[in-house]
C-alpha cells in the first residue's frame, strides 16, 4: 500500500461462488484487507477465498442489504469497496481508486458498471453505464435494509470515478429469468409494504415507458440482439411486478 493513501478493505458476500470468485479476488489484489461473508457454500468457495488471503466469516442469509452491511461492519478499515463475486475491477478503476484514496474529497464514490449479457458487454441502454456506488467511508455511508434492489445510502457528498467495474455473471438465460422472477416477487412485496398499489395504467404503461427510455433514448438498439433481449426482459419485469402486486391486492381484498 502506498504510504500516503487510506487503507482499503474489500467486502464480498458469497454463496456457492467458486466458479466466479477467483477472478474477482485477483482483481482486488491491491486491497489491504479482503473479507468474504459466506452464507453456506458447499462448492469450495471458502477454501478458494482462503487461498487468496481473504478472511472468511460464516453468516446465514440476512437479505441482500443486511448481508452486505454485515460484511462492511466486519471490514478492518473504514474505507470499504463492496463487490459481488461475479465482478472484476479493471486496471483503470483500480488506478482511480488508489489515486482518490490519497486525498478523498467525498465520503463515497460511484463508478460505471459494465454488464455482460449473452456473451456481450452492454455499452448502451439499461446495461451501461449502470452507475454503482460501491466505494465509501463506512462512517459516512452504508447499505440499505432492502431485501432486493439494495443500495448504498450516503450522508454526505458522492463523487465519481473513472474506469469500469466489469459484471460477468456467466449465467444461462434460464437462470437469469429465474432470478428475475424472484426479484419481481420481492419488489412487489416491498412496493405494497410501502403503500403503493397496482393499477391498469401502471401495468400497461410501465413496460412501454421503460422500452422507450432504454431502447430508443439511451440507444439500447446499438447493443444488437443481446441488448434487445436484455431490455425486453426488463420491460417484462416491470409488468410482472405490478401483476404480482395486483394478485396480492386481490387476495387481501378476498380475505376482508
């Protein structure tokens, strides 16, 4: 570690991530501390992390936001970079992080995330720049308690860094769709808990507005067929969230 920069912890949550974790850990080699919070892996994830010098902490699943905050709290240093096992830090992003930590002007930083989908890194539409707030001083920021679509909430100013974070899940389309089904169920529950309700206009218009925004305005068409499929699934997710909300609303009304 350069003597002049702030010490850095990398926090990662895992569950059966052995097929993806190695490249993530390699890209985080410059960190002063790596903590992996594992929620019950059976595929050698913990042993792999140990080979790269990471500290392993076993923690049953708490939900995305709480699990990530648990990892942040377990870090040895106040400056924390949060990663998923299927993400990699590019050399450009590493240089930005190390330069920024010599004299941080903000308490938190976001940077672009580049998502790989159906064999292609998306550079337009919904897939890029996908600004992600992942580097922060934990005394000035932390993860929300959301079970899905969790986010880092900062109490002070937020800066931007150059360089991409690569997201390469390498999952099949069937696996991706199964995950989206779970996420839309969680999103529907969260929306209802917040007092929101489904309506005909939201069911009908939300997917259309989303398609225009990401495929036309943000030029998702330039990502070819993978871009079209990615945005189409996103539009379907908007519809499914409100459809599931409508189903739950009807079920609640029938019980009254």
